């Protein structure tokens, strides 16, 4: 009976495809103008891409994804505030 072995290649594969999926979902949500959900999806995708870039030590990807994280953080904070106002303060 073979056990599933978690290797660096498996982790990298999972990170890349999960990040890709979240980034595509974020783009679809953006095109459908579904704010703030688009920002959350793009933020998760960018976090995963940043983790992958750090794992492979690719400086250019680390820099671009870190900049995107800083930019998206403003949107995430604003989105949380809007959701709080919508669902908590209206009760």
C-alpha cells in the first residue's frame, strides 16, 4: 500500500495551481463587479504566489507580489469595513 508522500514538488504544484485558481476567480469577480469578494480572492491568490516565490527564491516575483499585497491590503480593510457595516450595524 503506497502512502502519499508530500514532497517539495508536490507543495509547489499545490501552491501554483491554488494561487492560479484564486487569481482567476478574483479576475472573474472583478469583471462581474463583485466587490469586495474580488479583492479577497485576489489577496489570497497573491499570498500564495508570494509564498511560492519565497520558496523558489525568485526576487522579482517576491517584489511584485509584496507590492500587490500592500495594495490589496487597503482593499481588504475597506471590504471588511463595508461588510461589517452591512451585516453587523444594520441588525
